[in-house]
C-alpha cells in the first residue's frame, strides 16, 4: 500500500515510511503539493490542519475543473525576415526535377526556398534542405523531417570519416539519407540505415569525375527540423522510479540499523558506567 502511494505521488517509499513509521516525520510543502496533485479530490485544509471533510464536494470538484483550467493563449508571431538566409528546399515535388535536371542549372527552379535566420546557417558555404521520406532512418529520422545540409566537395569524398551522416545523390538510388562509410580500396560507398530492417548497400564512388561514379553528390548533415512530439517511453521511466524507491527503502533500512546499533552502544556504555566503581 505504501509503495503504491509513493509511486503515485512521485516520492520515495522511504519518505512514506518516515512519515508513517517510528520517526513520524512531518511532510514538507513539496510533498504536500505532490499529494494534492495526485489526489485533486482531497481538501488541502484537511491534509495540512486536519480541519473539515477530507474530500471536496462534487459541486466543488465540478467548479474547480473549469475554473482551474487556464485560458488558451494565442500567440501571434510576425518574424522579422530581414537578413535571413535562404536554402533551396528539395521536397517531394522538387526531388524528381533535382535528379532529371542534374546537368542543368535550372534544376532548383521548381524547389521552394527555406528562409532562416543566419545563425541557423553559419558560414559562407551554401545550404540545401532535403525532406526525409520512408522509414529507413527510423528512429533517428522520420518521414517529413527536414534535414539541412552542406555539400561535400568531390575531392574530399574518399576521406570521409567512418559512419558519416550524409545525403547521397546517386544515379541508381536517387536521393537518400544514410550513414556512409568509404571503402577506399574498392572505390565504394557503403550506405547504412538506422532502421535495422533495412539492408545496407554499396554505390560506386570516384573522386576524379562523374563518368565512373554512381554517386553524383554528397551532402553533410548539419541539423534537422521536425514536427514530431512523441511522448516519452514510460516503461524505462517506471523502472527508474522503482529503482529509486528500492534505493530509498534500502537507505531507510540502513539508517534504521545504524540507529539501532548506536542506541545499543549507548545502552552498553551506560550500563558499563553504572557497573564501574568510582574512585575515592
């Protein structure tokens, strides 16, 4: 019972033992606040001073449920776009044109432009935004996430660090976001997904020209924009809470044992003094 109560309120079981056990510790303001939050039907006057009824009336609960709810706040934001930097946004519609117009300077014409403050796109090198599709990079990236990237010069392709996160533009695989590893001796680019169900694949790589290379472009991932706001995974959090409770119980038990030992030592010392004859 005490453990369930502690878990619901969000405190260690040892604290409950201190309040209800031999120590009779008085709960502080933080603990009282947590109890009232966990049990909104309980009256604060009863909990703190023992006055009146323990539970609120049905009418009071009904009124509180309406009055305590904060009014919605509307935010009207008109950002100042002066000085913003722009990056071509290769979204779903622009992706096909991006590849078919690879040799043309007009391949960006059908793409939208992503406008952001300059601190999000530092430096003089241009950026390009790509929209993530599919599930191959879950759980790191999800469909409709936008990744902002800088192009990697072709002369640096063979020197990329292991497992570099990059957007790969290739003749055979289109535009893909992958973790890439260069296999220098074979002139291959190993592309691996974060989703364990996806199979890694190799693409021919050449840093001397496009004629022998399947890879057309490599873009270094810098950061992403996402609309996802998933709730946290509760199971690990519950395990942590249980561990904290068990540690609290263990600490209380150790403290109790130390108190008992100290009390026994003092009693022995008192008895020893009583039995020791005093000098003249």
